[in-house]
C-alpha cells in the first residue's frame, strides 16, 4: 500500500473560490425623480421651449453626421461657443449634459481644490445634492425659498473660501431671480468657488422688450443678450449652460461650462479628466447650431409669445382657484391646487395632461407647470373646469379682477409657427 503521508493535501474547492466583493454603497442609490418623461400630448411638467424646437437647431440635429466619430477634442466648437459668449475658447468645457457637469465640477472642487463643504438651494434641482454627496461634500447651509436669506447670511457670516456654492439663475422650480442676492454671494465668497446653473437663463422673460427686438433683428451682440439680468461679476464664477431646453430639444444631450478668467488651466485639466468623446453627433450638432447668431435671433423673437402663454397659464390656474407663486421670470411657474379640490395626477394623465410635482425638489404639496401652446392650455382648462363643475369657457374667460381689460385672456385655436429672424443689418 503506498505511503501517502507526504502527498499534498487536496484543496477544498470552496477554499479556492475568490471571496465575494464587499461593496460599500453610497447612501443614495435610488434614481432621482424628473419631469418631462410622460410622453403625453399635453406635458406641462417639462421645462423645454413651450413653442417647440427652434427650427434651425432641429434641422442641424437631423443632419448630424452619425456615421462617424465626432472630434474627440473639438476646438472648432469651443471657438464657436467662445465667440457666442465673447470669452477665450480655453475657458469652454464641453460636457455630455449639465448633470454630468455638476458631478464633474463637484468632484474637482473636492479632489483638486480640497473643499469639504457645499451650499445649494432649497427648493432646487435634486442633482445638486446627488453631485455633492458623490463628491463627499457635506452640506452646511441651504438657500431659502427667498434668495434674500442667502444675501443676509453672507453679509453676517462673511466669506467662506472652503465651500462650493451652487446657485440657479433663474431658480427652479419657481423660476425666480434675485440679482442682488447673487451679487452678495459673488462678493462674499471666492469667485472661483461659485457654480452658476444657467439652464433657464436663455429663456428669461423679464428682459427689455426693446432689447429683445434688437436681438431679434440682429442688432445686439449675443453675449450681452445671454447675460441679461445677471449681476456684474457673474462672469467670474463657473457657469453651467444647458441649451437643449431653450432649443426645445431636451432629448438631445449636450452642455458646456464657462470657466472664470484665470481658470483656463483648470478647464484644460477637466477636459483631460473626462472620458473620450463627451459629445455625440447629435449633441455636437445642437451646440454648433446654438452658437450661431441666427439661433439667438430666433430665440429672442419667440419670447414674446412665450410670455403671453405663461400669463394665460397663470390666469387659467387662478380662475380655477389655484394660488400661483408670483415674480417668476421663466416660462414655468409654481402653483398650488385648492385644498378642497386637490389635483388628481392619475386622472389628468389619463386625459393626456401632466404636471410636475415639486415634492422631490424640496417644495411639498405644489406643482410646477411650464407654459404650453393653446391646445394644451385648453386641455388643462377643461380638466380644471370639470373639477369645479364649471364649463371650460367659465374657467378661461377673464374678469376685471384677474386680467386687465387691455390684455384679455384668449386661447387661440391654433398657434402659428415660430417667426423667422430678420436679416441682420449691414455693418
């Protein structure tokens, strides 16, 4: 019988198996809630351009060269965006989306600048908290619903150079603007530590009508047009631009950031830190068309119509007994249904109408609605009228208390196409 005393032991198969990976998951694993994904005919929940895609941008996206790789480093596109904003192309950082830009810049603030704290608005976009949490930035303060609270806090506490300050201008979900409070933030903090989310800045509705007309006629520089309403010094902050909303093409992803003067090296490092090809063909085509002066003319020419539609939306809601938050400067607004007649979202969706609940944005019990074309407004008015036991005309017809006689509420049968921009005068 052979001697097996020196034979190697047969290893246990279970002992040879690799140990299971031990994942340490972040606290936030659930997806964020967003509006605009309902695919309903009358979607008031999305903050896209109420009149639909800007024609020139839509044509450019349809003609995008999807059969080949886009440029990995796109100096031509950065030059075009730099000309649009009158800044050096080295300050332009192309991004897959504004949300991706929030995460990229929050990580850079934590890892490269050594920041450990962040401040962001409440109510506000949920991605602010997600990006800061992923970067390990601890929240220390929250801007209140009244932006003036932020200004007072800065004046009392002085600058905090170790914090990342996030600010939306105009804000969401209420669409408000407070240039004085933003100026206080810029003055009291390190300018390079403020990140301005300007997703809705191109569709501001509080501009000078004469300036809008001048821009529509090509007689005003686009850089000044895009910066309307922003306080002096805003260019010294990091700016995050997301044009797909103003272009009416929220399904096309693509955005960019403008670094403050003196931060060109940081912008270059961020470009190098991104994965290759941050933009696909569609996003690149959208941004190229967005940077054209004719696109800014078309956008300016469309805002008078959007302003009327927003005013009509507010009056329809008020006539149905809803309370509408005042002082918004964006195409969207925040409103609350009467206590005795709560909004039935399921019933509304069955009728093809969607609103955006603002609970996940830090404003419980309210709804955000973006201006929509007359056909959608009539559908909303019919739902509100049915909920009150009134006919549609009673809801949509203005009274002296809700609308001035000179500007009565009317819901036209069919919207006309977006106006074409006039040719620029010879220079």
